[in-house]
């Protein structure tokens, strides 16, 4: 009996070694393709056709841009595990801002200014609503993209029901003050602290609905960039942290979805009671 158990264990171990050897980190999940939406290229992966999660995701990349394997693999994995369509637009139009570290803000104000980003986000959001059966869209942004998520959850809050900033950069008090949708903020150990810098401003200035649902997570053993272009899949600690980020993001989206479903449910119920009383009155 014991021998059999050992044998099963051994075979299990052997099989996992084989599957690890034949699949490298960037080959594990089905890949997407690039399509043109209006005047912007979009990397899109997965579909919502068989999904119970009534949402799609737009990913906003970091300053390294569109062609980064780590960022694409995040999209592939998120889509496969959460069973949703994920779309990542090429805001920089084939360019990358990372080549201009010396005048990054100047370059970003040209290739990644808010008027361009907001118009791309609106275009991709209406394309997603047309192609997919789900009607809600969440945003996930890395580094520079994290700031764009904050802006979209402030000024495009009718298009997006929530957002997630992963090692977001340039998150100032003025930017987060105007949030209209709840957000999950994830920081690395060398990012500016989320608490109390960001959280206290959100608690003071935004509505209780937004403030109470926001969540703050810090990976103190990780460095800025650890989930997107800076991800090092040869480093076991980095891999564990990425696994954890995926789980936290999925759990956060579940929670926000439940809350928004129960609030519409609640208003539906109020409405039925209202209608009932109204009809009674007429009779
Ligand atoms: C996948 O990862 C391997 C090993 O890190 C690398 O050699 C290869 O270029 C990567 N492929 C893609 C498409 O990123
Ligand atoms: C990304 O890859 C595409 C096709 O391989 C290429 O045309 C484009 O110039 C690349 N962009 C960047 C920023 O490297
Ligand atoms: C700074 O950015 C501009 C683009 O706005 C570019 O033309 C210029 O070459 C950059 N200068 C340096 C020193 O990188
Ligand atoms: C914003 O970005 C677009 C696209 O790169 C560019 O055409 C426009 O001039 C930029 N606006 C400003 C104020 O730099
Ligand atoms: C968002 O809208 C507010 C109020 O209209 C405005 O003050 C703010 O500058 C806008 N933010 C962005 C990033 O456009
Ligand atoms: C990635 O992690 C491995 C293992 O910790 C390390 O040897 C390697 O230098 C790292 N690569 C980079 C680019 O940091």
C-alpha cells in the first residue's frame, strides 16, 4: 500500500517536471491577436461567450508599451483564469516611452496625453460593448497605466465600473481626489506608500460608496514594475507575487461585482414594492 502511494507520488512528481520542462512561462495560456479598432491597434485575448462573469477588461500598459511579453502574458493569463475578454490598446502607436527616460514627462505628454488616452478608451469601450455580450468594463493599468486608470475612474466613470492600479506611477492627491468608482491599488515596496498618502485623501474626498470599497495592497519584497515589463519569471519570489496579484485582482472584481449586483437588486426590489403599492392604490 505504502509502496503504491510512493509510486503514485513519484509519477505525479515526474509528470509535473515534464510539463514544466515543455511549457515555458509565456506559453502556458492561449494567446490573443492584434486587431484594429478605429485608429488604434488592440491586443485582444479570450471571449465572454461562455462566461458567468458579466464583464470585460481593458489593460493599460506601462511606459514600455505594446510588445512586452510579460504584459501580454498578464492579459492571456487573466483572460484564461477569469474567463473574460481582455483588450490592451496601443496608446503609443508603436512607440515606446522608455527610450526617453531623461525627458519622460515631455514624451508622455505627446504620445500618451489624456485627451488621446481618453478618446482611445472610449473607442475601445464601445467596440467591446458591441462585440461582447457583457456590458460592464473594468480597467487594469500598470505604472503610467495606473495613473490613466485613476483618471478614467474619475472622468470616464460612466464607461467603467471599477479600476485596478498595479504599481501605478504619479498618483497624486489631486488625481485620486476625484474618483467616482472604487479602485484596488497595488504597490511595490519601492513605490510611494499607499497608506496614508493615497488612502486618506480618498477617504476624505470621495463618496462613501467609493471610499469604503477601495482596497490597498503592498508587496514590500517587490520592486516597481514586478507584474509587467519588470517581471522576472526566473525569480521564484517574483513568480509567487504575480500569482498572488492575479488572485487579489480576481477576488476584488468578484467583490465589486457582487456589491453592484446587490445594489441593483435592492433598487429593483424597492421598485417592485413601489409598483405594488401604486397598483393597490389605483384599485
Ligand atoms: C518566452 O520565454 C522564453 C524564455 O524566457 C524566451 O526565450 C522567448 O523569447 C519568449 N517568447 C516570447 C514570445 O516572448
Ligand atoms: C511591435 O511589434 C510589431 C510587429 O512585430 C512592430 O511592427 C512594432 O514596431 C513593434 N513596436 C515596438 C514598440 O517595438
Ligand atoms: C525629448 O523628447 C522629444 C519629444 O518630445 C524628443 O524629440 C527629444 O529628442 C527628446 N530629448 C532627449 C534629450 O531625449
Ligand atoms: C496629444 O497626443 C496626440 C497623439 O499623440 C497628439 O496628436 C496631440 O498633439 C497631443 N496633444 C498635446 C497637447 O500634446
Ligand atoms: C476631470 O474632470 C475634472 C472636472 O471636470 C477636471 O478638473 C480634471 O482636470 C479632469 N481630469 C482629467 C485627468 O482630465
Ligand atoms: C532574474 O532573477 C534571477 C533569479 O533570482 C536572477 O539571477 C536574474 O539576475 C534576474 N534577472 C534580472 C534581469 O533581474
